[in-house]
C-alpha cells in the first residue's frame, strides 16, 4: 500500500518569509514517482514537479526548491521569499509500479496562507 | 494549447437523481483519469482510461458510478441514484504517455457536486 503524509495541515507566514512544506511517503515499490501540486482557491490542481525514485538530486525552479531524501522517505518543498500569490493548498503525491503508475496517491494537503 | 476542461463546474441535485459530468482532455492525451476530492482531503483515484479502454477502477467506484470514454477523446462520469455522501469535487486529469510511468497528469477545474 502507498501512503503520503503531510503533517502540516495549515501554515501561515508573512510575505517574504521562507516556508518549507513537509512530505513523508511510504511505498514498497522500488520504482516510484513523487509529485507536488498546487491548488489555488479557484480549485484547479496545478502541476509543479515530478521526481523519480532514482533521481535524488535536489531541484530549484525560481523561488521553489525541492529536497528529496530517500533515506528518510521525504520530499520536502521550500518556497523562498513567499508571496501572497503562493497562498494555496499544496499536495504531495506518489505513484508506483504496484499501482501501474497511473493511480496517484495524494496526501491531505497543506494549506499555506501568506499574509501581506 | 488548451487545458483539461470539465462541464458543468457546479451541479446541485436532489438525492436519488442521476447526474452526468463531462471531461475534455488535452488534445492528443491518450490517458484520462477521474478523481474525487472531499473537503479537506486530497484527491482519491476513481478510474482511468487508456484511449477508450477503462483499465482500472477503484473500490470507491460503486455500482452506481459508471464512466465511459467511447471514442478515446472526451469522457463522461455518471452517478445514478445520488446520495448525500456523493457530494464532492470530481476532478478529471489527462496525460500523454507512451511508456508506463513517464507521464504527468494535468488536471481540470473540477465539477463540484452538491446532493441535497
């Protein structure tokens, strides 16, 4: 069985602060993919990043960065210099070979509020 | 390049009525997915199609639910004899994949169903 845990249900930060969203996953698959999606108040899930289990390189995209650590089964997401437009619910997700890769398991999400 | 579209965006119905939702994937995407998202939770996988073939169904998809993708393009999700527990956001996603596991799912805006 696959499981994604996002222990932080809600986070509030003041604009320009850095914030890290935690994600811990469980899977028995040796090959799997990890994702982050953003869900703004409009409701549409926006794809942010996909990493496969064999690539532990950290990734940076503008103000966003991701830290993948297989040893701790974590895939954390950091927003640097947060902005009000970053306010949304962020989901970490996982798909693996046992689910045919098509069945994506999502965490319950972390609601981020950036206060101006 | 237009994204995934869903119709209607909102549906209010009385318990016991049938409802049908439509999803139009990104053009040329061969895979299409349905998820359900209840308040405060992450999306839960319901079913997916590769072209017109329905390849996997979750146990969440009871006998009252049926999904089709007759020509491998748009898809419909029908719920018969709706119950209050069916109230949720129904999300559609699509992806283009030639090799298992390499595709990313892109989501539509969802259809919010309220059963009175």
